[in-house]
C-alpha cells in the first residue's frame, strides 16, 4: 500500500503511484471530515426541531403556523450550514473573498435559473406574495399552495370555470375544484408573470350568475327570484365580509363599494339578460352557485317563466290547398 499511497512534502500532500494530487493533503482531509460532521449535526438538529415543532403544534388547526415554523427551521439551518462550511474551508479572509468572487461568477453564469428561484423564494417570504393554503394562479397553474421550497412552489391544481376553459393547459374539470394533480412551479416565475392571489388580505371574490329570459315574460318577477336566491345563499358571507372590506379599504386606499347582492339588466337582440353580482368565499364557489341555480329553476317553474335560448320552435304550418284537375276529354270506343 505504501508503494501506491504516500504522504510527502512540507504540506503532507497525498501521492498516488508517485503522482501528487493537487489540493489533497492532511489539511484538506481534516476540513472534509469537519464538513461531514457539520452535515451530520445539521441533519440531527433538523430532525429534532421538526419533531419538536410537530409536537408543539399538534393541536393547532392553523396550517400556516406549522408551515412557517418548518420554513424558519429550514432557513435557519441552511444559514448555519453555509456559515459553518465557509468558516471551515476559508479560514483566511483573503481566500474567502477570492472564493466568493469565483463562486458568484460561476453561479451567475451557469445557475441563472437556480439563483432566480432562490431570489424568488426570498421575495415570496419577504414580500408576502402568497402563503401556504392561499388560492393562487402562478405560472399558468391555478390551485391552492400546499408547500413552498427553496426552488419550487407546490400547488394542488384546480379546474377552470367555463369562461377560461380554453386557457392553457387544457382542463377537464369545469369549475374551481381540485383536479387531483400536484404541480410544481419554479419560484422564478414571479419575475416573469403576474401572480394572482384569490385569498390574500380579502378571502372573497365577486361572482356573477346570468339568466336570459324572453321579452314577453315578467322580468320584474324574474329579478326578484334571482335576487332572493342570491341573498339567501350569500347574506352570511356578506355580513362577515364587511369588516374585511373595511380593513382592505383602509390599508390600500381603495373603495370596494356595497357588498350586497345586486341584479343588473342588459338588453340583447334575443332576450333580456339578468346578471346577479355577489361575493362568495374563495372556496366552495361551485356549491353556492349550484344551490342558487336549483332554487332559481324551481321558482321560475312555479312562476311560469322560461329561460330564453337561441333554439327554434315550430308552432304551426300554414294551411295548404290542393286542386286536382280532372281530364274531361272523351275517349272514343269502337
């Protein structure tokens, strides 16, 4: 073995078959062992802290509290590891500045996406762009945030309402309900595309339900039916949303207006379109509109009001008269 591996020279460099291995000596070996020990310590601390956090927040139902506790542990341990590794390998300040310059240049050129993702992670945490559990649209993906990592955001995908069914990617679920797919999106997307947040600051959105009726039908009665159904299923949401709306107006200097349901009329070439505008929570929108639609259809049937459409109905045919002419020419017989 001594003929194969040997240590020689003033810096105790390692030689293999008499060839000196650059950078491999007793000093670098010691630093490598210290680095491995640091990794083991960090992993042990991570396991202990996560176990303690899980036990501490086991009884709380706030997923955001548990999420931010895990994020704080990951960020803190990552900082400890980076500082420890730099202290082990760059004990000389001059070498540290040179090494950081080379590493920075290499990262800027070869790992642009990684650096952008890390920067996006910092901005998401600092700017409070979104939180775990928020319903967002990011990188063309709609859904609820279930996890946030240093590089990627994990989203539980949801379907798309009919007005945006043609949006890419194609979706078979025609409502804002889970599709069952888990999608990961790079954090760097926040620099390239807008992030739509459905629940930050104001966990409600405005929805509309349109009802076309014929000109001959009682539109005032139809309006009352539509408004009663809307009020019945959204009145509680409207009451609890007033305080959130006031806080949003105070913080961002905007006017949201009256949150009570309203019905708007629009005249078209074929019918009168009644549109109910109301607010609902950012979740369970399909359930609310389903209950409203069932009640509206029942009331319309009771009132004898039909829903207008572009179909054609043949109600009768004009009277047709047929005239048969008889051949009066005589036939000679012998």
